[in-house]
């Protein structure tokens, strides 16, 4: 059964990702008023927090569950579907937006990196049986130490040194996946002792709501200060958005704090939340398609002139609207296309799917 509190976090994560895209893909002037530029930068913060939470949700559910080949096929099918449909629409309606580079990526959306998140996410899913094997063979103390080591190597050092020695989104996804499983184990009461002091689940639990408030406040304040220094003195050591990236300590701490906050929500099973959350990936594939975003975001250029409050309000409203519209489209796709297609595939290729699932479930045995 789906946990509606975690599914609500899935929805919130994708809305924050849409806010990030509004911020970074909007046609904003480079030399605009400082207050307006800070407002745009503030909206970008939630995107990487949303990415972190989305991947942790996957580990939360999958670290104890064998990978099914149909799960991979559904993601691949969904990605190809939206890439091809959006390409076809714009080839007919506005072909000038379909450049040679965008056409090539649209034809091979998974392998070309048209959607960086999907490429990394699928790779993580393929590796997940081995991540699960690693997780299951560690003691509680070992899991806590692994989380601490990952925090130091993948988050603390890159934040302090302004250099990421690993610099891999995929490695970061592996870490978040395992962290999501560790959070699930603690929520279920199976992990009670042996926590390492630098285990992020340990210190964010002690911080409580300050993990979110402190992370958000630090990132927003740094944006304002660095942005001001850039405009007044030409400071260029780091950019105003330096601390927003997913592995930076303030963003990462806020991500874990946000996950914990949603874990504590006791809302039972809410069908409409579960239904809406099932379309989260579809919302991403629609609104962040390279051709779609080249058409979408320029429509909101006039918002910038209205000032910082209008930018914040418009960004939030547009992100929520993008989710609602995208979810309606994706619900129709799942109902009228994916469900009957995979039902037919299940009947037609049942022995092959069963064989693949058995192989995946026996890795390491």
C-alpha cells in the first residue's frame, strides 16, 4: 500500500523541481535589479532539494524490494513516449524550435542525456539490486558509518573545498538511495543504536525543524550576500547559486530534514494524493523536455518587470499549475495507453518477464 505522506512529498518534490526550472530556464536579464535577481535565485533552491527527496523516496521503498523488469520498461516507455510526442507536436506547430541537436536527443532520449535525471535514475535502478545486496549485508552500525562516510566524501568536502573530487550525479544517487533505505529502517524501529556522529540521519533528527529552516535560511542569505557582492564589487570567487546544488551541506541537510518532516505526517491513505503522485515523473518529462521548455518559459518574461514579490508568487503558481496540467495529461496516458499496453505485454511475455525477475531477485544468493 502506498504511504500518502511520502507520496505527498513526491508531489512537493516535483513542484520544487518545476520552480527550479522556472528560475534557471526563464528569460531573465543578467543585469536586472538586485532584488528581482535574488527572488529568481531563491526559487532555484528547492529544485535540488526536490531531486534529493525524489531519489531518497526510491530507496525508501526499493531497498527491501526486488527490482521488476517492468518497472524499468515503464520508465523507458514513458520517456520515449513524451520525447516522441512533444517532438512530433513541435515539428508540426513550431518547427523552428526543433534544432538539429534537439532532434538528435529527442530520438534517443535515454542514451543522449536529453533528460539527465532519467539517465541517472535508470542507471541507479539497474544497479539497485547490488545496492540492496550491500545494504542488507551491513549491520546497523555499518549502515550508519557508511552514511557518515558518504556525507563527508560527497557533501562536506565539496562544500568546504569548492571542489568535488568525485563529481558524479550517479554516485550521489547511489548514496541517496541507500540513505532512503536507512531512513525507512529507522522509521520502522529496526535501527536503535550504534549511530555515527556524522550520520546525517542522526544529526538532522537532533536538529528537528532547524534542519529545514537553517538550510533554507543559509542558502537564501548566501544568495543575497554573494549577489550583492557581485553587483557592488565584482566578486566572482563563487556564484550566488553555489550552495543550492544537491550535494552542498545546507541543501542536503534541508533535504533530509524535509524527508523526516513528511515521514512524521499522519494522513493515512489519501487516494487523490496517491493518484497525483503516480504522475510525478510524467510531469517532469513534459515540462522539462528541451523543446517544451524553449517554448514554455519565454511566455513568462513579463513577470520579471513586476518586481520580486510578483516573481515569487508567479513562480509558485506556475509550478503548481505545471504539475496539475502535467498530472492530468499523464493520468490519461497511463489510463488509456500504458495500462492496456502492459497488460497485453504481461500476457504475451509473461515467461520472459518472470525469468528476468527471478534472475534479478536472486542476485547475490
